[in-house]
């Protein structure tokens, strides 16, 4: 490592990186200290093909640019873009309060663009392999859920549990349920397991035809299928229904008596 001086505008800031967060009060104190005492700690860069690329010290670099400092102290290391990204993760993660989505983005770049597996990333960043593999999986979540991770509405464990759900719409549906019911990581894992193991009931074949319940006519006694339209069912009170029944019964009796007398007359005529 060497200490050199560079113009602030000569230093390249990579698009993909991790930057430690300050709360408003701490950042205000930081700005005051830079304005009063100047840059005390040098920023750190990797010299990539002769170009100083920022590893650590973005806030100090921004203040130098704002204050139009002509030259700043820079600790220079030789290396490539993999060194830039892995050292950036290592140094900023040590300070805490780094947005998890930025960690995810850098891990994703190391995996897809530079071909590093979780074991090699762990070796070069000091992070555990398990944590790196969780971040690799979290990169597949929707932007909404990754933003919630940055806002500390969920933890890395919650986000990793949601990676078991592959459908983006279902991911966000379950995320909103977690927010509503405030499930801890274990409760969320149990819910997702039940969701993934759910199987809809098997479709049954057509039901066997049920024989019709036959309805007997209250007056003639004949049975009819109620679906045939041969059954009439007027709305009548009990009193009227009784009167109607007696009237019908009397009419049938008179009809039967007339038929009997007619038959008797015919029989007598034959004699």
C-alpha cells in the first residue's frame, strides 16, 4: 500500500458498491469535522489499469469535491475490480448499517460478472459462506421486498425465507401478510412451508344420478316426479286446503256413485 495525493475528480466511483449509512445527526457532525479539521483519514482506492477506483471513503470524497479541495490523501493498493468490490464489502460491512440491498447487488455482480462462487467470496470478504448464499438467494426477490430489507421492516432471515417462494406475486402477498401479523422468522417459515405443501382437493368424477323423490297427489293418490311439471302446489292455508280436499273428495264420490248407478241401469236393461 502506498499513500499518494490525487485530485478528487480523478477518482472513479463504481456504480455497484456498498456505502455505510449515517443518521442525520451523525452526518452533520461528520460534515462539520471535515470543514473544520479537513480530511484526517485518507480514502482507500485500488489502482486498476492506472485508474484509482474508490474502495472506501465515499462521504469524504464527496466533501472534498464540495469543498473544492485541490488534492487529497489516498491509500493506493494494486488490484482489479474484484479487489475493489470485495474490499469495499469488507471495510464497509465492518462499520455496520450498510443497506442489505447494496450488499446483495455487489454479491450478485461478483457472482454473475466475475464468476466467483460463495466460497471464494467468503475468503475475500471475511463474511460467512452461509450469509453470502443467503444474499445470493435474496437477489431474486422483488424490488419492493429488497427495499423493505433496507428500511429494516424485515430482517435478512425474513427475506431469505421468502426466497422459497418463486412466484413474485405470491412473494409480495406473503410479505404483506408478514407485515400485517408481525410474524417472526420462525413463524414466517412455518407459514411458507404450509403454503408450499398445500394441495387442493382432487376433483371428483360426476356424481351418480340420484333417483327422484316421488310426490303423491293428495287428491288422486298418484305419484309424480316433482321435476316433471305434473305437480301443482298452490299456496293455501290449512283451512282452505281442508275445504278443497273435502270438495274434491265429495265430487269424486258423487262421480263414482253416478257411474255405479249408470252401470246398474245398464245391467237391468239387459235383463
